[in-house]
C-alpha cells in the first residue's frame, strides 16, 4: 500500500466492489503493525454485509470501531454516528471510513465537507473489473464522476480489487490491475493498493504491483462457509518479503 | 460471455433482460431494491421500460394490465410487498395470463424485519390470494441457479399462461457469486391468441377473471386445474444430494438453508454417518414422489427451514408415515448454523 499509514482514508466504490472487505482488512493490517486505527461505518445503504460484522475481531486488535450499537445494529436506517466527526479530526490515529455504494452512498461524505477541508484525506475508489458498470474504463470513469459529484470530494487513488470470489486466479487479478491502471492513468491518480485473497498473494509476489498488495481474509462469509483461522490472529502482518 | 460477479438481485434483473423482458414495474423494499436499481439503469439501454409504481398494490395491477398484452412482464418485491400484490396475482391466475414475480423473502409477519427468511412458503405455495389457483414456485439456492430459473420462468409462464414465482430468501438477493448467462434450450410455446394487442382484422379478445354464470366459473376453475395437473406431471424439479441406501437421516431443505445442510452432510460423512438431502427446487409442484422415495428406510426425516414450520406439512404429506418427520427452524432473520443443524440430526440418530 502507498501512503495509507496516516491520516484519513475514505473508501468508496460501486455496490459490491468490495469496499467493506478492503476497509476491514486495511484496518486489521495497520493495527497489527502497531498503528492506532479507527474504522467507521459510513454505509447508509446496505444493511446486509457491513463492517459491523467484523467489529469484535478488530476491537480485539485495538481498532476503535464506530458502528451503530445495540438496538440500532440491524436498523434499516441511514444512521451516521456523531462521534465520526470527532474521529476524523484526531491527528494521532489513522481514520478509515467505509462508505456506502455508488454515488448514493457517497452522498454522506458531503456532510463532512467542512471537517475534511481542514484535515488531509484520501478518497479511494475500489474497482472490481468483474462487476456490472465497472467492467470497462468508461464505466469506471462514469462511476468516479458520479461519486465525486455527490460527495463533493476528489478521488485521489484507486484500490484495485478484482476477483470472482472462490473462482479468482492470478489472471483475474492481473486483468483487474490492467483496467485499474488505464483508469488511473487517464485520471492522473495512483493505484494505492491491490487487494488479493491472502492465498493468492505469494503467487503474485513478482508482479509490478507486488509492493501494493493488500492480502484479504474474507470476513463476511455466507453461513455455509467456515473461515479458517477465525479470531484476532487472522490479521497477521504479511510483509511481502515473507510471502 | 465471461463470468461476472453479481449480487443475486442484480443477476435476477439481468436474467430478466436476457429472457426478453422489456416491462418491469416495481416498488422498492429491502432486501430486493437492487433489482429495481439495476433495471432502472439497464432497461433504457435495451429499449425497455422500468416504472416505479406508487405502491405494490399499483404494481401488481400494472403487471396484470401489461400481461394482458402478451408482452413479458416482471416485478420483484419482498414479503410485505408481495402480500400487497396478492389480489392482482389471484386476478392474473384467474384470467390465465403469464407473469413472473420474484419474492426476496424477509422475516414476517407484518413489517417484520429485513433479514432473510423462508416464511412465505404458505403464501406462495398454498395461494396467498383468494380462489382456487396455484402458481409455479421455483426456489434457487445459488445466484447462478436464480439466473437459470429466471431464464426459464418466462417460458413456463407463457407455456401455462399462469403466474410463476421465483422465491429466494434475502440471502439469495444480497449475496454475490460469479454467474454466467446461458440461454436455455428453446421451449415450444403456444401462440398468444388471447393477447389484447390490437384487434384490427380479427375479433376482439376479452380478458377477465369475472364469470357471473356459476357454471362458466366452474368451467374456468376446472381448466385451471387441468393446467395444474400438467404442472405436477411436467414441472417437478429437485436435487438429490447424497441420497442413497444407508442414509440414516433425510434432510428436506430448500434455498440457502439447503446449502447450509450440505456443509452439515459433509461433516457427518467425515464421521462415517450417511445423511441425505432432498432439495425441492419447485416448491409447487412439490416433489412428493421424490421425497417419499428418498425417505424409504431412513430413521427419520428432518425439514429444515427459516420458518416456524411450513414446508414440513408438505414433507409429512409426502412421507406418509414411512418415517417420523421432524422439524428445525430459525426465524426472524436468524439463519440456522451448521452446528445447530448438526445437533438436531444427532438427536435423530
């Protein structure tokens, strides 16, 4: 990853691009490296698969997780907690915001425009090239324009996250990186991370993007799937050199 | 076409387009709103129409009206919304028109919750609206199967001039899986002579479900039941998973629940205990003969559902005393875990 170790990182993208898995795994990785991390649920769109589910594991790693609690956990309501404004302004820790999908989900960021104007932030666009509407360069550019228009913020980096769930292989990741690279070049912004299933990271260690790999352990699995290595230990530090 | 990673709801929307649907009406409700969102973007690209009704009541009747023209029509909703459509569904069945409804089921009764459930089994299978009618009800357990069933649902609706329902719990709508869109083999379909699509050069057709002459209404009901018997003969769909001689227990489960049961079955197999799964794909017509056959010689049958016990009545009706029938369910949006189901099966061994 490039330049995500400090400050405010806001993670946007279209529905199902993998924003939450990227946010959760990024928070876990930084925390396991000893960084002070806050992860905030800014998703006002999707009540099904959200970073709330990984909260306990992240908290065990010392991550401050800001999510609706107790009676509001399952509410089908656009809840944004007041402490998020304060958390964004803290300079002593990394802030990661998991934003809802599409331009509709990104609209929430407009309400933080005043705070973000005073605090350096990076707005990332997560791209999965196998998802509808972001499977072409034009589709990605259009989605970026929409997200920027509704969030009133500029996208400053791309998180390449191309996969096909269990059917992902190294070529799927390479294809996604190529598409993301085209988009990045047109917009003049960097690809700051390439998310890959942890099991694929070793195979990709010689790729040009190997310095930016974020190994992903899926935290949101369907009920018929069991996760290996469940527990706080899942976010192990994975230096590329060790892969 | 390369595989795409799609949410069940998006895939259901795309499958409708691939199946030739150009008329989609909907009122949003969690957990199915992504179908509307997807088709709002996609329909204009293919020259189709997405119209949001002012309520599900309106949408149901828009479907009724559009179906009368012989065009392929489609709507999606979730449990409370499907309840509001029941009047229209009864009219559509009575008037013998083809239409496809997808219900991405959430917990009830009432407004209930927004998480996955299978508690609309009775509503869809036993007739949620009034009168003697049946719908063909198809229950996918993967996103790919949702696509495949959608692709044939419109053909089946045309074949029987009858409403068809795709029923998936909230998980089917919300989860993402890789999918591809394969055209199914073409079905021989009857010409739509009944369609009210302009009567220039021919006699007008009248589409109605109102028959004040009792003998005429009785005749209409008898015609419907000729079709339903044909469905029972030709449209039973199911999957047998690990069903074999020596099964100690037979599980009957559909949709997401069946997938969880497969995990359980693999665990038992590793322990040397043989458990089978009969997964109904068509909930109506229910695979009665297949369930009965699979229940031969087992110690017990267990119906696993995300309801308080609905399909279990059809399981009992099929097993007819060949083995004791038990039930395990979680409700309210709670999805049963493999561990819980394992405990229930161990009680039966």
